[in-house]
């Protein structure tokens, strides 16, 4: 890492802070929102499954409706954009699509250190197999079955 880049990185880490108050009159452009979501969506994830979905709220009236589930935090309304990040409890279903190109290309080294794509897929499925009596299992069951 270059010295300038390293300095900038460490500066960002040292100067980061939580923002609680926003100028309600400031609005991010649609392009800025798309760019932020693209960057967030490209973050590394377990098995590269990107097991999240983003829901963007820009309308003030809609953001007002979020207040009760945000413990009344006014920044949810005042921020130009409020983003809800939802976990995809069935991202394992995307594994074949994510890995198909490397499987078809015969790139065995691309299985994140696993000996084969079968072993990789078995591990992914085991990780997503949830005991229905656990809080996560109950949530998953509720979210997927009316």
C-alpha cells in the first residue's frame, strides 16, 4: 500500500464517527444513491453470495412511517436517504448461479479453498440449514411461509 493511500486510509478510520443530525434540506442525487448502493452491494460476503437486499426510502412521508421501528430516531426522517438492509435468508439458492462461470471454465482454484464445488455447495447448504426451533429458524419459517 502506498504511503499516501495508507495515510488516507488511516485518516478515514481515525476520523470516522456516527452522525445523528442531518440537514433535512440536503438531497442526494439519484446517481449518488445508485453509486453508494453499488459500492455497498459489492462488499465481500460469505461465499460471495451477497446475502443482502437494500430498500431505499427518500420520501419524507414514507420515512415518517419508519419512526416507530427506528425507536423514534429523527435522523431516519431527516437524512436525505434512509436505507433498510435486509438479510436474504435464502441466498444459498444463488450459489449455483454465482459459481457456474468458474465451474464451466474449469477453474477449480476458484472454490474459495474447497476441494470441489460439491464440497463448497455442501458447506453452504449446511450453513443455511436452520433448526426450526431457533429464533432464526422461526424467523425464516415465518418469512417464507404465510
